[in-house]
C-alpha cells in the first residue's frame, strides 16, 4: 500500500494506491507525521498528486489515473457511472440510477455514492438532490459547494 499527502485549498488530501491503481483519495484533518502513518509515495500516488494539484489550480478538468477502489459489483457500477458525469455539470441520484439501468435503485445509488473512496476523481460531489439542493458529501457540504463552484469557473 502506498500513501501520499498533498495540501489543497480545502485542506490536506490523502492519496492511497496499490500496485494496480488508486485505492483512495480523501480529505483528512491533519497530515500524520512520524511512524503512525508514514508517507510511502509511488509513481501512481505521485501522478495523482500532480493531477489533483493541476485540478485545484484550475488547469485540469479530466483525470487520467488507473483506479482500484474496493467495493461491491453494484458500487463499482455506480462509481463507473459517476466518472461519466462531465466536469462542470451536476446530476441527480435518479440520473445515476437511470445510467445503470436500474431506476428503482435511487436510494442504493445514494448509499454507493456515499461510500465512494476516491473523492474528486470519482466525482460524487457532482451529484445533487433532484430539487437542485446540495445533499450529503463525505468531505462535508462546504467542500462539495467549493468543488462545484471551482468547476464552474471559465
């Protein structure tokens, strides 16, 4: 397991990877120092760090990283569909349910969305309520609002 931290406008971000791909990207409250969680970067975490930095700088709107998130077949299907939501746009949980050809799975889509381990790159922040309101985000609604506003910049 490889791990690396970057600073972002929203605070520290932790990137984890296996030999086959990125396994996690998450907001953390602090960067852990010492031996508790030593940073062990790899070529994959370096690439993710560079792409995330470019994203936050406003010069990247599409990620090109191998992903290796662990989840159920249904979660994997939802996460793949999330990756099709274009930069700068939003959709609803019902839109994702339609995208996986299971219109009755709106609640399950919401649960899978909430368990997405790869923030930003798998853009679960682009999913909003059917009425246009911001709904739950593991990183916090303030971060979700910031990410959506960031993606609206010309």
